[in-house]
């Protein structure tokens, strides 16, 4: 069976290479059948990669330890769901997942674009083939999941921290995002290679970009949640290079999603948009590379593998190649329109872009700084949270403000009159909220206060927009408020879906601010029966119990929790000791307050011989808003993503007219 | 303009990451990266956990470390760790709660 | 196991090769093998069509913003004139192309 896997991957490599070479030749010499043949090669590559994936999955489910990969990442007592997730738990398997998703998306993109963007396909196919060739080559020659060995009695098992439902979804979700960004990139390059300067590539890939961006966002949120509940240090984001690896392409994609709207409305910023999509894709590749090589010292370190060098080479190739292409097409990309006013929606979008890209580059700098300093000084100097948090505040607060102002400003030009009227209600709400918070004591952190006030401003302006729109809709068509609301959103999906997403981001910001600027931390060693007070909670250590779990021995401290003097139940916190993997893990106890979104977070630092336990207790206000924002984010994205029949018709008509013209 | 600002902030705010063999005679705060060796003794929550660290690769001499704070789950002899602090009189005094372990493989953060 | 693996592998390989060669197998002797691509005329028409759609969308948005109260009456009066002119101009510019397109579409049936 491993031979079948290896053969299937070799087939994938051959097909991808054919798609690249034949596709490029066909596009350059305008040969129809060859171009079609190259397309088919991409589709077939999905098939052969699928077969290889089935082989690996089968081996995992059979506990076939003659596969080195299976032996390294599973064990007999591992529950089935985690056995399946071991597919992407290791380096080789995760590369296979990447290729599987890539070929799958490529196939889908090809089939869907045959109707909507047939002119771009000839050049899109070789680009997709190029990326697929690289990953297939890695899988065939450098890092194969189908290595065999003499089967040991049992496998090494999965790292206990990865045995968690979140860790099952988080990597595939992120990969959907990373790989998803390949499609807009390929279409952008395809458009440039075909010397097209119209917005076809943007329109054809708009939903892909939105989808990939959503997947990246949700994937990150899942990862953060996993870190919060499983790793258990009290935080959810450590600015570790691997975490940043996913954040950077997300920020670049966010900027891209906004700036394409300017190209759509005004025909400007064509060069900026192409550069942004290149940046997003290269960061996605870079992110994949970061999580695989030991180049940058990080908590998530990996074995120094030859893969790193190859990845770096490929990223350089892509970056240089695409930038060179852009430069060569510069003359036709330059637009003639100028921005009319500094106070217009275009302007706010531009500022938003600048801030997002600045934040993105700042994080990038922080991530590669150790390497740079090593080259210059001879030793790695790392930067950590203070650096990142500083810039997050500097760029984040203005971004919050822009999110509030943007929706209230019209395109092209907004007179100060209109602005003043639009601002009145939302700004008023914001100020009121600010004052109330100040009275309630939020002044302990002026950044927190500022962030909250801006957040209120954003929520106020979004609410105002919904109200204004529904009112206008109702004035036009009559009917109930609810019907008008649904119609309004249905007819303007991108706009109102976008507003919902903004609301989600604000919830995220509020959650982050609440749990970082206004949290409380206490450490005490307690003997059974003793109590410690943290903020308005009283935590009493009752007793220590020991249980035998499926694959671990569990030690739990039972705690009695009182809030404001009243008992609110018990909490368990402790450690697990995993038999097969010979490791312990922290199992923190979290009590979430349903009304305030606040968490009481108890870490069992150390269980002492004499029965006392060293506890670290944190109270994190509003932290659950972070997880809730994920749902709101998803809803907003779905609304924006939902296909709109009217828009499809209009675009189809436009391109059909012109194709009829060409044929005649 | 942004570049200069970034450069300044990162240089000013960064912490050098060095291995035990480079520690000799060094003053100031550093991040020490190396493998745990010897037999760890003591209580990190009380008077301090005492252990030794040597270079990741190579058999250089080891440096004694005393650490107070949370100890990550993966901490044990032979594991690669990172801890911040400074060298004082031949003993590396670690900053509280700054001990981190490196997971030997996979994408796992092992902090406390 | 190996025999089965061999069999599946062989079938897979053959299927892929056939699929890739399909365009050539279906049309061994085609009338023409050129890939269409928009010529200079079509590119110009595309640009104009985009400009027309952009102008129309801007006008629609202006109406929407005015109705929801984002743009005051005075601002609306100021902006709507030039926008309408832009739309008219874009439609006019596209007209010679549109006429011939319509003829050709009708001719093509």
C-alpha cells in the first residue's frame, strides 16, 4: 500500500508539472486543445492526490505501524477521531493535506471559471501548476508520508496537548485559508500575464478571497481558544512566530478586501491591489514555512529539516517573479483617476489599508528580527509581547476609529455638513459610554477606556447604519420593519455583511481589552481547606482526587467558588499524566460567567508532596466576547459571501456581450 | 520612516538569545537557551528550582540556574528550554515565570 | 496487498493519462486550434463597459446614500448632475460598439 501512495504522489507531481509546462506553452502560443489538456491535468492531480490521501488515512485507521508516519503520530489506545487528525499532525501529512486542498481548490476554480472567466484560465492554470509542482515535489522527494519501517508493537502516540477537539479543526481550517489565497494570487498573475487590466480577476476571485480570509480568521480564533483552555497559561495569544504566521496573511487579506472596493468603484489602486495579493500569498507560504523549519527560535520549534531551505527558495522565486511581472506591466496598470477628497470613503479605506499593512509589516519585522540580528550581531535577539502590544495599540486604536467613521462617510466626497449630521448619534453614544465607564472605574487603563469608547462609537455607527437603511427601505416599499430589514440586507449583502463583520471585530477588541487591561492575577499556595480571594471571588481548596482516564492518570483539585460571597459551584483544576507519551499536561479549571462574560481561571502550578498546592488564579473580564465574536464574524462573512443573483446576471451579461464581439 | 522607528524599538526592546557557552562574563538581561542537565532540585514555588543548562549541541560546561515561578509541563532533563534573567556571581538568576520549554516536534506551545 | 496496490496504481495512471489526452483524442483534426483572446477593440469595449457599470453603480449608491440620509439634500443636488452626465457619456461611448455587438449576437442566433 505505501507503494500506491508513493506512486499516486509521483503521478500528482507529473500532472502538476505538465499543467505548468504545457499550460504555459499553450497560453503563450494560444493553443486551445493543449490549454484544455493542461486544465485536465490539474483536475486529474486532485484525483491522484486524493488516492494518496486515502492510502494514508487507511493506514492510520488500520494502525499500520509499518508506515513510519503512522507509528510516529498514533498509538493503539488513541481514540479514533484523534487518529484521523494525526493525518495533519505531522510534517509530511500536513504537506499532503496542503496539496490535497490545493488541487481540490484548483479543480474547483478551473471548473467554475470556465464559464465566468475563460479568458484568464490559460495563464491561471500554469501558475496553479507551479505551486502544486512545488508541494508535490516536496512530498515525493523531500518529505514523504509513505516511508516504511519494521513495524513496532505500538506507536509513539499523539502529543497529549493535541488531543483536543479544537486541534482537530484548527489546522485544516487554517490550511483552507492559506491554500485559498493561492487562487486570487493565480488569477492576479494570470491577468497580468494576459495583459488584462480590468477587474475580471478580482470579480472572479472575490468569493475565494472572502472564504480564505474567513477560514484564516476562524482558524486563528480556534487556535487561540485551544491555547487558552488547553495549554493553560492564562492567555490566548503569545505573539509566537507561528501564531503570527497566520495573523500576517490575514491582515494583508483584510487590507486587500477593502482596497479592491476602491478599484471597483473608482478604477484606482490597481498596482496596490496586485501587490497586496502577492503579499498575502507570500505571507501564507512564509507562514507554512515558519511552522516547518527551525529557522526562527520559537516555542513551536521543529526539527531542523531540509524542507526549510526548499521553502525559502520557493518563496523567493514567487516573490521575485511576481514583482518582476508587476513591474513589467506597470505602464498599463497605472490609472488616470485621482482621489477627489481626503474626506471620502476612499480615503478612509486607504488609511485603513495603510494601517493594516503597517501592522502586518511590523509583525513581520518582529518575526524575522532574530535572523537579521544574528546576521548583523552574531546572536539572535528576540522581541516579545511588549514590542507587539505597543504596535497593536498604535495601529489598532486608529483602525477602530476608522471602522466607526468609514460607514458614516459617503464615497467620493463628503461635505462637513453631512458628516456632522451622521456623526451626531454614534459619537454621542460613544461619549456617553465613555463617561459611564470612567465613573465605573475603567480609568485604571486609559488605553482600555479609549478602546472601549471607540468600540462604542463603531457599534453606534453600525447600528445607526442599519436603522437608517431599514427606515429608508421601509419608506420605499412599506411593510414591516422586519421585512424591510431582511430586504435591505438581502439587496446589499456586501455592505451589511461587512458591517456585521466589523461588529464582530469590535466584540473581539472589547474582549481582548477587557481581559488584558482589566484582569486580576493572584498566586498562593493553599493547604486543603484554605481559601484565597481574587477580585470578587473566593476560591477554597477542598481536596485532591485521582482518577484513571482513557490514556492518562488525572489529578484534580476540587475547588469551592464563591462570587461576591455567594456560592456558585465547584471547579476542578489539575494535571494529567499520560502513560504512553510519558508527559504531563496542565488541565486548567475555567468558570465562565454567563452574564458578564468573565472567566475565573485556575491553574494548578505545582502539587506538593505535603498536600499543598500552588495555585495561580486569574480573573479575566469579558474574555468570552472573543469567542462569541467568532460566531458573529462567521455570520457576517456568510452574508457577504452569499451569491447575489442580480450581480451574477450583470457581470455575466457584460462579459458575454464582449465575447460575442470577439467572435464576430 | 516606519522602518527607522521599527528598527529603534526592536533594538531597544529586544532580548539577546544566547547559549550557556556564550554566557561567561556577560552582564545584563539575556534569554538563555539550552538543554537541561544535572538533577533539578528545589521548589520553584518556594526557595527556587535549581538546575543546570548546557549548550543544545556540544558538550560545553554547564551553567547553574535558579528559577522561581511556574514550571512548564514538559520540563525535564534533556529538554530544550528558554529562560530569561541575568548572570550574577556565576549563578544565572532567572526572571520569574519566564521558563519555557521547546516541544521536540509539532506545533505545540509549551508555556505556563 | 502489493498486487492490489499495483492494480489500483495502474488503473489510476491510465485514467489520468487518458483524461489529460482527452482534448486531443476528441478532436484529432480540428478546424481551428486557436485560443480566443480579446483584441484591441474588445479591450477598449471592456474598459468602456466597466466605466459604464461603475458610473451606474455610483449613481445608484448616491441615491441610496441620499435616501438613508448619509448625504444631505444640498450635497445630493451638487453631486447628482455630474454623475448623471458621466453615465450618459459612458453609455454614448459604448454605443457604436453596442450596436455592432447586438447585430452580431442576433446574427449568431
